[in-house]
C-alpha cells in the first residue's frame, strides 16, 4: 500500500510501505528503502509506524 509522507522541502510524495526497510530518527526522520535509497521526511517515526499499521488493517 502507498502512504503519503512530506519531504523536508514540503513536497508530499507517496511511498510503497512494502519497500521500506527501516525508519530512524537521527533527529530527522530517515526512511531507508530496500533499494538502498533514503529520504528524509517531516513525519516522525511513530507517525510512519501508525500509517503503515493503519494500511495493514484496511
């Protein structure tokens, strides 16, 4: 499923939650994908966890 996140520049993007390898706060939230690509986003680690969890319950 796709989840919407916000990059630091304010751009909203959709990412495939199945492609996420891990999320960490360093203190910025970094999403690492299985492909090795990373993005830094405005949402917290907990917000991403909640978005992914709500997608699995749909």
